């Protein structure tokens, strides 16, 4: 004798509906007791004064649901509160002392506070979809290893935290953003950001403080931008943009700077070490492509160097100049730095040039060939007026052994 399957089908449908609404109900339960106790007006006034912590039992259930939803990481939190960010009209949930760990228990990131606004439409359908996430006080640590690889980690994580190649970090973020749970997410914004750049060989390079950062996803992939002022230099600003193109799996870095010290820029890559002897402000921009292992593949950009001086050695007086302009590209495979434009303006010598220089692995030797035009020389008191030359060329001296063999 057959049984009517409709009651069991109805029970299964009810269980599915209940599962979809469970997390939404938890969020509503966070607000309803407060509304009953204080009234809507009283709650709103209370939130304008300070965030209001949620009951401990409710926090435990929300954390358990969020932890279960994390595919590649685990998450722990110190506190959860209902907040009214910046006096706005839309409340947000604030998560404090957030720590993300991988499956081995190693800390991957730590954040003092996260504020999350959810999309109202999906919430009415029983789905929690973040719309905006705001982070306060995070730190990024960007390291260039002895092998030239760029690694990144989040400052504030524990001692066991291990750095990952920048390319891998961007790829993981790209995968996370592609998940349906983040379909409504417009941006992750951060304030009071600290960005540290360090070279394992030469030591600290740059420290950007009180910066703003934004992580967004577009049709081509993912972009992370960080903008702030350089520590110790009042007028120096730095803007970095990390991009991930999903279709081709390519990661790039764009660096823009204003009034940066030439020595600071020289420490970023051996191909820029020729800037090291200079004492001058430098503005401009560079764009680089990263290989799969996190090393810089190729880069190019423009440099505008203000008035300063070049040190030629401990026993030689520095040589002053009024300005240097350069348009350059670097081929990492050939280790060749090409100058589409190089111009020098100084009291004793001015010229324009094009050419290239082959760079040693450590950046301590440059062997080049250049063609100079519009040369204007005023060598001390040798001439009453500056000497103008049409052009000239220069390169490495011929190898005597090769000449003798011929």
C-alpha cells in the first residue's frame, strides 16, 4: 500500500526555508530585545552615543555561523555590537578584535574593528549579503625578499603568521569576491591604515601612515588602492594600487609618488639603484607586472627629479643639479634599463639623451650606451660663455682581448 509523499515533501520544504532564515533571524533577534527595552527612539539615541554590544549568547551563535561559512579560513571575534557609523541613518554590525586563521591554526590577519552593512533586499529573503565593509586601523606589511619576490601579510597578526606572495594573496581575494555571498558587496574601505615596505637585504624602505585604502571588484578583476603620507617627510605622498586581472591571472602594481626621497625610491628595486647617490625630491609614477612567484617582471614609468645633488664618493664634493627628467622601461629577463628620454639640467652641464644600461643582479653595476644631444657645457672658468655641442655618444670601452684576438 503506497503512502502519500506530500507531507514529507512539505516538511523538507519547511526545513529549507527555515535554514535560509536562520542567520537573518539571528540578526533580527539582536535588535528586537533592544527595541522592546529601550523603544526605537531610545535605541537610536543610544547608538548615536556609542555602539551597543550584543548579548553573549547571540554573539556565540553568530560567530559559529560565520565560522562555518568560511571556506579557506577560520574566524574568531572578541565582541560584536550594533553601531551607527558616522551618525548615519543605516545601522551596522561592528565586529571587534577579529582574527582570521587558516586550517592549520596560523593567523592570517587581525583587525581591531570591522563594520558591516548588509544589503536589505537579500535580507528580506533570508539571505545575509554584505554591502559595505569598513575597517579601522589595519596594517599591511609588504616585503621584497632577497630573491626579489614581493610578499604581503597583515600587520597585527601573531608571530606565527606567515607571509604569502602578493600574487597569491590577490588571487585568493579574487576567488573570495567571486562567491555568491559577496555578490552585493560594493567595496571594502579602510581608514587609518599603516603600510610598511621593507627589503630583506637593505632593511626598511617606506612607511606610510594614516592612509586610506579601498578594495573593489570590477568587470576585469580586483583592485586594492592605498594612499597616504610618508612618515618623516611632511610633503611626501605615496599612492599604491594592486590589481588582479581575473581572466589572465595577472597581478600588477602601480606606484605614484610626490616629493619622495630619491634614496627611498632607489631601494625598491636594483634597477633603480642609480638613484641612490642622489639627494633630491622625486615625483612621478611606475607600473610593474608581477610574475607568478611574486617577483617583478617588467616595469616602466616617468621620473621628475627636483633640484639636488649627486654624491660621487667620500673624497669628492657632491655635484649639484637643477633637475632630471626620465622616461624609462625595464626588461627583467634581459636586466636592461632603457631610457626613452633622459635629460639633465645643471649649472655646469645640461643635455638630453636616449640609451640603455644593463643592470647587475645586485644593482651595483650599470654598463650602458647613450646618445647625447643639445649638450651645453660650462666647465668652471675655462670658457667665458657656455659651450654648445650638437651631440655625442658614449658606451663601454672595447675589450682589449677581443681587439688582440682580431
